[in-house]
């Protein structure tokens, strides 16, 4: 196994990168976030290509196809916002007003706003792609809490669906090319989709049979009558406390601290019930992950980015805010301090250990 970061480090880095993509609206800072994520993604991809036994080459190509799809959605977001929002002072050209929805002035502000929206979306999806490249689905399943084991299996299968589908697509296309089959139009794509559907159904049946053979869901110890009642009361009561606290906090029907206290008690009650349900599932761990010095460095840097972004978004949101429409200006503000902060997302690529082939005297 290639020495890598601890899985919790990748989850913390994902929270920092995804939180930055969601909370930051300044396009200059978002561009730094996107470039940092791209650099980390490229470093992981290059390192895994050096060891094909670790991650199959078709999986890397599959995620590259998804990246092209994301860029297409980004361009579509810019086009849709430019054609549907006719607000702004810098008019590029005007479409006939008789055209429904898209008729009217096409402004530079609308294009910029669509660009910023697509930029944040692209950075968020690319952060999840990087996590899927760095952490295997089996590791993600192991990270799932015991009470959400079944949901974790479903999410793991869904995450691995995209690369597996593209791998099957490439295998079918290669087999058709070897047989001399050429695609000249949409009608010629029918055999490809039929084969892809049959392959997907076959994989689903194999997965169901393997899970049934391994006794999935059968290693759960039953709860007693008293424990079942306590868990039910705790779950329902906790949800009601969360709802009541949220209503008090949102509509100011009482003191703010009462709503916060109700939400806190409700969260603790729900967490206790989930923990009790998780005790029913027996899980075995055959290998422990190692926490190294580089894990500490990357985790600390990611925590700094995450905590700073969340704090600033609540205390001084104007530092990360950008809105191109009047009365605000077109040019976004830039402070080197914030640019340097989001450049810290490069840390996983900077401290990633180099790949050493098997048999090397310093291979670990």
C-alpha cells in the first residue's frame, strides 16, 4: 500500500475546501481555491498513475470525463444567467424583447455572476472528486458511523457508480472497435446503451449476491423492550426539542438563549439514540491507520482554513462577499492575507510522499 494521509485528514481537507467553495463569493479567492484543489487532484492522479496496481487507469480516465462534464455545466451556468437576468449597467448587446425569457439586454454583470456561481460549484465538485481519488470506497465505508452503516453502503455504491460506469463504457467501446463497429449517428449508439445497461444489471446482481453471501445486515444484536422504548422516546423528544428551539430562535418568540439551549439538548438526545442504535452492529477492524507528522501538518492547516472561513462568514461576511450588480462595483476586492489563507489548501500536494516502487531499499 502506498503511504498516504490518514483518512480523517482527507475529510478535514474536504471540509475546508468545500466550505470555502460554499461560503466564499469573491471570484479571486475562489480561483485560488479552485487552483489549489486542481493542484492536489493532479498530484494524486500523477502519483497513482505511477502505481497502476493501486488505482486502475480507467478509474482516473473516468474522473477526467466527469471533469469535462463539470466544465460544460459551468459554461451552461454562465449562458443561462446571461440570458435570463437582464440587470446591469454594462450592456454588451440586446436581444429582441419579443423573445420570451431571453429577450432584453445581455449585461456583463450577469455573465460575471454566472461565472462566479459556476466557479464555486466547480470547486466544490472537484473537491469531492479529489477525495474519491485519494480515499477508496472501502475506506469511506469504514469511516461511516455504525448507526449509519446501511446508508454508508448505499452512498459508497453510489460514489463508485460513476467510475464503474465509465470503465464499462470504455470496455464496450473498445470491444466494438475491435469488431469493426463504427458509430456514425445516434441510431448506431443503441447497441452501446443496451450493452451498458446489461452490464450494470449484471454488476448489481453480483453485488447483491456477494452482500447476501457475506451476511450483510445479519450481525445486529436486538434491543430489549426497555432499550427500544428509551431510544424511541429519545429520538422523538430530541427532534421535537430541535424543532422548538429552531422556531424560538428564528421567530424570536422567546429569549435567544432558550432556543439555543433547546437545540443543544435536542441534538444531544438524538446523538445518544443514534449511538445506542450503533451498538447493535458488530464491526471488525483488521488494520489500523497510522497518524504521521505530515498528517498533523495538513490537518492543522486545513483546520485553520475551515475555522477562519466559517468565523469570517459570520462576523465580517463583507470580507468574502462579491456582487457584480449595482450599486456594487465590477472589480472584486483582493487582500493578500485571504489569498494566502486559501493557498494553504495546497498542503496535501506539498507534503504528499513520493511514490517508491516495490523492492526499493527505502520503500515502506
